[in-house]
């Protein structure tokens, strides 16, 4: 009899793309499995999950707003409505298991499933676990984690170290460096810097790039710049006069962007870290300082401590980022060292390992 699985979570690519990778691995191992996603209305999973061929239901839910407490007035009502809809969805779908990948919708879905004694599984992508996952981990069957040392957050006997699931388009990249550069309208006569700050963008990084954009050509550099949505038009206008600059608010073909890059500047979300390990690129991380529990700094430092990446604190971006980038671009030996060390941390089968564990449990 076909099994049914709910995957809950989203909000950012760092939650959505691993979730889709896990779903794809489950379908590859057990094609007759029915999968339902549950996400948050208005978040990017409501677009990306259907594009991947899966059904998704949205909850009217949001997280606690730390910067504007007034916006939290409706939060209790949203939580009650979400739990009511979760009750309906789980009741009608009747899943054999529920997998939580992080994000606003994870907590109500897994909490209700645990109350109903439905087997639950958690994937914690970061090196510092979120509070919701820590609470849910106590009653989960397995907690899949990206790195060692997570016993601080979860019961040791429930932990399986899998790494983070990476999109198959990244793990099986076939495009050459030259072909990728051609895709972005760039030549192969300059070092290429890839800047990625997330779907909304990273203002601190973007402002440095915008301020120095006229210097790239004279330094023998060219740029692939994902600005994110915020202020995208202004950055596009800023880059317009320069033929050595490719700029877009969002890059869909990240496999090509990685293949084209010689060095990368990136936030340190778990997904970005996992992908950069797989593509073996020298990277300068600028962790987002307001991430929950400052987990992006923890993610970045895991690589920095292995001499596998460089780090510039967000508060020091204006003073240090551009000079650090130029120094790395000119230092072939440093690039090679970082590339070799980051490659040693790559994991390409996390999605399959997670899928096998979940399916083996619910088939038992």
C-alpha cells in the first residue's frame, strides 16, 4: 500500500530546496509515495514547490516580530487558525510520517502530528538549532543534522549526521566554466566574482559592490551579481554602463553561476554553505547578523575553522569586504587552498540518506 508523507516548512530557499530534494529522493526510491507540502502563505514555497511538481497547502502564519512588537498582536489568532487548518489537513491526508525542514509552518504541523502519535522527522540545516526544532526534537523519531556536535540541541540517540540536501542541478553540474561565462554574456579573460545575498538581497554587501562597481574592470575582474528583490532597480541602473557586470535580482540557473565563478561572496545560510562545498569555490562569507541565534555565523565559522573559507563580519563590510575580495582574487595559492579544503566538506547524498531512513521506518 502506498505511503503518504507530509513535508512541512519553508520561508527561504535554505528550507525549500532541501525539502524538494528530500521529496525527489523519496519519489525516486518509492515512486508510489504520496507527498503533500505544507508551507506559509505569501512565502516563496507557495511558488517553488508547485514548480517542482508537488501539491502544497498554505497556512496563514508568521513568526514573532522582534523589531516591531505591534505587529505581533494578530499572532495568537494566526496560530489558532493554523493549528485548526493543520488538524483538517492531517485528518484528511492521514500521513504515515511528517518531515519538518524548518520555517514558520514546521512547528504547528509537527506538534499536531506528535500529539496524534504520527512519526515525525526533523532536518536541522544549521550549526545552531532553532528553538522550535529543539522542542520538537524531543519527540521526533530521527533528527537529521548537517554537522557534528549537535548533541547540545537534540537527544544524542536520535541524531543522524547527513549533511544538507543539495539540489541535483548543483550536485551533477556538467557545464564548463567557459560555457557558463558565455551564458552570462561574459568572457574568460577576467577573474569572475559571484555575489549572492539571498532572495531579498543583502544590503550591506550590495552597497559595497555598488560603491566599487567602477573598479572591477581596471582590477581585471568581472561580476555576476544577484542583488535580491530589495532596491533591485537601483542596482540594475548602477551596473548598466559596465559590460563586465551581469546583474539580476534573482538567478534561477545557479549551477551556471557557480560554474562561472572563480570566487564567491555570500551570506552563510545553510543551503548556500552546502552548495559552495559541493561546487568547491573559494568563498568569503558575510553572515547575516540578525539570523535566529546568529546561526549564520556558526555556519560560516564551521568552514573557517577548517581553513575552508574566509569571513567578514557584517559590521565590517564597508571597511574590509572589497579589499578582502581583491586580495583573494589576486592570490591563486589561497584560492586553491580554500577550494581543496571546502571540497573535503562536501556531501552529495544527504537527500537519499534521509529518504532511506524515513521510508525504512514507516515500512517496518
